[in-house]
C-alpha cells in the first residue's frame, strides 16, 4: 500500500506543470504622470531588465490627480510582480492627505527601490540682488514677496513653507499648473522668486537668465556644486523628493529581491547614468527597506504639515 501511494504521489508530481520562475512574461511599469523624463529613464532601465531578467518593462501611462490614478491602479493589481509603478513620493505621502479614499497610502505598497532624487530649490532672476537664502529671508522681512510653485501643496512649495517655519518670514504663495508658467513669470518680474524642481529651471540658470540660490536636499545638486543647501545656509529646511519603484502590498519577498537587484544594477549601467545626467535627476539608489521606512516617516510628517496649513481631504 505504501509503495502504491508513493508511486501515485510521484506520478502526480510529474504530471503537474513546474512553477515558472519569475519573471516569465513582460513586467508592466505604470507611469502615473504625463510622459516626460521619467519615461526616458524607465526605457533605459527596461533594456537592463531584459538583459538580467529576460523580460522587459513595458511602460503604461495612467496619469491624473497628481499620480493618484496610476498608483491606485498599482495598489489594486495582483501582488505578483508583474505590475509595478514608478513615482515621486508625492502620490503616496502627500496625496492621501488631500484626496479622500485615494488608495495610495504607504501601507498599500511594497517599495522595490529608490531610483533618483528630484532635487528642489529656489531661483530668482539673474539680475536680482538676492544671491543667497539669507538674502531672500532678509528681503522678505523688509517687504512683501510673492513666489510661484508648480501647484498647491506641491513639494517645492512645501520647501518654502519649511523656510518660513524656520525663520518666521512670510511669503505670498501663488500656485501654478506645472513649472514653465511660474518660471516665466519670475523671468518677467511678476514674481520675486520660484520654487521648483531644479531640473526644470536648469537651462534658464545655465543661460544666465535665472540664479539658483539654494536647494532643499541633503546634498548639493551635482550640476550646480557652488549652490549650497538650505541647511548649509543656516536654515533648517530639508524637502526631499525621492523617486522610487513600488509593487502592490503582498508581493512575495523573493520577487521583490529580484526586482530590487535589477534596479540596483540598472542604475549602475552607463546608459542609465547618461539618462540621469541628461535629465539632471541625480541617481540615488535606495534599498527597499530604507524606502519603506522613509515613506512611513514622510507620510506622518506631511500629515502634520498639511493639517497646520489647514488642508482638508476632498
């Protein structure tokens, strides 16, 4: 009898198909914003994924609601590693405080890796007498000043809010839709300064039309090494914008391990480094454990900041 049962079990094992090793089909990468420089980076990463995993990343744009539409789709997808998304932290740590039932809270995701940082900063007209963050604060104490940002409660705006919180100075915020409009208004003298992603202002800075006076990162922007951080200028205003890749909560650790390693090695390839240099988004690999920790900390921090600003979810 025992021999019969053993034979039957062996026969069943032979009859069952072997479980395919991950990945055995293309991986869909959700891009939650309109096509731009992030897509260029992910296309370069896709070529690396094809080499090391045998499957490419297939980009799919699902934009809307400042990243919520696309990242909600990721969160609701099967946790099998075949649907992932790349986004700045905004959709996960800011938007859930602003959009009811956003579905993009940190607990809905497993971080895969951090890819790069969108360094944020402040720019003034090149002919402005303001040459430093200290100058800006001093001028803000003397007269009313207005600044533009790419949107209400955007990360660049919150960087300026941190300056205000640290110094007691008050600036008038004028939100715009995107970066170009408020940078142009700063150029035209209709605004005193702009709070922006540095990569958006870089060409105007290099052309001698704008002057970058500070960045909100923990490090200087590699393209503008002479521009000190806010902290270096004595103002405790750190505003990070880490970009990362995320999978749905419940994705197996073994799958996350393979994705994380492909991400880490991909960021080291010459092709990806070139893209990051061209788009002025400094590469910043972050292991998934560290990114998960950052998400939870930043989510709590933004909850406090937005409550203080009087923001209510809509």
